[in-house]
C-alpha cells in the first residue's frame, strides 16, 4: 500500500529561481534564504520519497487567463518546463507518475472533487522553485512528481476548507494504491505578500507565524479563514496559502513538525517553510512488544525542540 509519509511547504518566489539560474545564491541577500533550506535538503535526501505530489499554482503559463481550472492534476509522463518570458528555466524536465496520478484522479473524482486532468502540461516557477529548494539542482529530479495546479490567481479560488477536504481525498486515494510507495506532498506558495496596489510590499510576520503554528497543531481553524480575511491579513497573494491546506489535509491529524524556517523578505514575499511528518502507525505497539523504543518516540525525543530558524 502506498502511504503519505510527510508534507512540506515552501514559497515559490520566482526571484529565488532567478538567483539559482544566475548563480547568485551566495550573495548575502540570497544566502540568508538558501541557508534555511540546507537542512531541508538533507531531510529530503534521507527521506527519499518514491513520488512527490506538488500542489502549486500556475502563473498563466500552462493555462492562459482565458481558461483557468480550479484543480488540475498532471497525469502525463512528462511535464516540460514553461517559458515564462526568459526561456524555460534550466532545470530538468519533470517526470510524472501516470499510474498513481490516474488512480488519484479516479478515487478523488468519484469522491466528488471535479479535477481537470492534464495529459499535457508545462510547469512554471510555481512548481520548479520549490523543487529546487527541497532537492537542490540535480541533473534529474530524484523521483517522479505529480503536479496539482490550483487556481489562486483569479477570483474565486477554492476555499481553504475545500482544499483541506481535497487533501483528505488525496490521502484516501494514495492509501488505496496497491504498490508500496512512500509519498511526500508539497504545499507551495505564500507566505504573506502583495505584489500590486496600494498595499504592495505588505508582509505580516505575526500572521505568518500563527499560520505555521496552526498548520501543525490546529489546521481545522485555518480552514475557517475566509478569502477576505486571508487577503486582509496576508496580502492579496497571501491567498496562495489555501494550497498549503491541501498538503495538510493529506496528512494525519497528528503530525510531528520536524523543521521550520522563516525569513523576510525574498523579493516581495515572506518565505515560510515547514516539514511535517506523519507518525509511524503501530510504532508504539510494536515497541511495547519488542521493548525497544518506537522510532516515532525516539524521533520525537530527538526533535523535542523543533529546529526553528528565523532570520
Ligand atoms: C513574487 C511572489 C510570488 O508568489 C509570485 O507568484 C510572483 C512574484 C515576488 O515576491 O516577487
Ligand atoms: Fe505566487
């Protein structure tokens, strides 16, 4: 049986991609951002997922403003890199997992979430920047990626509650896939930012930290935030954070927060990042039988103080 082992969130600021592509990551401004993901890359290299589901938003690359699906699942074998005006980013082509993606489509659509299925789709910085932050810049991405594009660019985006419930449906879908696959789900975008209008440049760190706390401990509360509240507190583009609730809905109710990083700013945006792990099922019982401490408990002890980095 496939299972979701962890969820990660990360901002997708396009300038982060440009800093990587133009070899500027060691400049002090960017170093501050990239340093925060060093541990994350180590975590990813240790976790070695078989597949990642990346919840992200397209920025008028695959879908023009003429046609914007609310939820679009990538079922193709490959997703070419979109040209966002400066040529495609020099990152590896994204390889999909058509079998698992089709299985998710079938399960989730029969659970009454009407996904758009994309058998051909280009992916933009919304997906590639988080991949770089978590995997670095390898020659090939180390595992297949299933893209799930969410409309957060044209009103109305889906509610946080719908996103959370879609995450639950994805969890059910993954857990009914017969092959043993370890899956990591990404929730991308955010945190607080507003790119245009009178409040351009808005950052609300207090709100961001409360959102990160809520994501780990009480995501239900976050699902009750209206779009207007999210935009008032976190800026017009802060509404991207509904995507994080798909990731959270796909995890168990109780999770271990194993890492958190927050820094301001990257371009116009607060960079927030968290890694949440599902607890290993039956670990307590198995440990009681064998009298060895459960992996979860060992890990919980080791990580009693979550690594939190703020800059
Ligand atoms: C920026 C952030 C975004 O999320 C985005 O989609 C475009 C630009 C920025 O901070 O510049
Ligand atoms: Fe964005």
